[in-house]
C-alpha cells in the first residue's frame, strides 16, 4: 500500500466525521496504530540493513524466532 492510498482513505473518512463520529474515531485510531506499527517495522528493517554486514553468519530460523520472541517479551514488559 502506498502513501497516496493511505492519505486518500484518511481524507474519505473525514467526509463521515460528523455523520458517523464513532466509526470515524474507531477507524482513525486503528489506522494511526497500524501506520505507527508499519513505520516502526520500516525503521527496524533500515537498522538491520545498516548493520547486516557486522553479523558474521546468517542466523538459522530457530535463532531468529528466539530473538524475535525475546525482543517482544522485553518490549511488552517495558512498555
């Protein structure tokens, strides 16, 4: 999905802000969470792209799953 499509749907949502404020609020909040999550993922991917050459070997899938699980546990407990 590109930014133009996201902006277009946000603009379309504004047209029913007064007639359907609850639906507008729900979807505005939901989209803002998803956009933030996507931006966070992009930053994480950029970080790995910038540091990938410092990792001597490609980790096996089990190691990657373990690292992701630990990362999520840590972020959930510190949020």
